[in-house]
C-alpha cells in the first residue's frame, strides 16, 4: 500500500467538502474566509522581495500509526524516510525541487519560495524533548479518522501529519481548512 503509482493517485477534496456540508452549514463561509486571507497574505508577500520577509517555521509532528511492526517496516516507517519526506516538502515550498519543470504550465507564473519551512517539533505538548516523531501502536486495529483526536497535538501549535495504512489506494489526503479541528 505504500508504493502507489502516479496514475493511481486521486484527490477526494470534493467528496470531503460535500461530507462536511452535511453536518456544518457554515463550512462554505469559513472556506471562503480562509481563501480570502490566503490571497491577501500572498499579495502582501509578493510586494516584498526575497530576504525582506521572515521565514515562517512550522513545528511538525509525524504520527506513525502501526500495529507493532518493527521501525523501518511499513507502516512503521523509519526516521530517515520521514526526514527525507520533510526535506522534499521543504523543497516544494521553497521552489528548489528538482522536478520544478513538471509543474503544469498554468501554475508556472506563480511558482516561488513561500518563505515557509517545516521543522520537526523539538518539544511535545507537555514541554518534553521530542524528535517530532510520534509512534502509535494501534493494537491491531485498522486506521480510521476517529483515532486522530487521541493522537493530535494542538493544531494551533503544530502541523500534524499521520502516516498509516489507509487501505485502498489513496496515497494520502489532507483535511480541509475550516473543518473540524479534532481531525485537522
């Protein structure tokens, strides 16, 4: 399940938003507010030259959901694999990735360094030292979003990323901004 070809990758954004609308009549307004704030930030950032903006550092925690597999055995992936993917994420946000030329032509004019850097958390929510990797043994159960509230670190302070065997073929997914903070 961890080696999925590009043609098998799919986006389920529309389905997720449709599901959110069923239980939250205000979701469309929150999504619009988020988009408007992002556009405002992008316009302000575009008026400043590189080096004049402060880089935003985002403390990141990776929750590795497993069922007792040894570290380095999927889904209990190695620390090195996690760190390599954080490095790729930073390259993408800094527009330094080797495959930049593969960006679709309609996005080419807006490629740029976002002045954002993802860094592994060095303190957990209790103030204890951490490497930013939270390994969670699910005790033989299958992954589902109901497990997030028990593992999430405050999304106001951390970017939470979960690594799990989702079953099926999605490479991954992100929750929609403005959704339930317990599944952020």
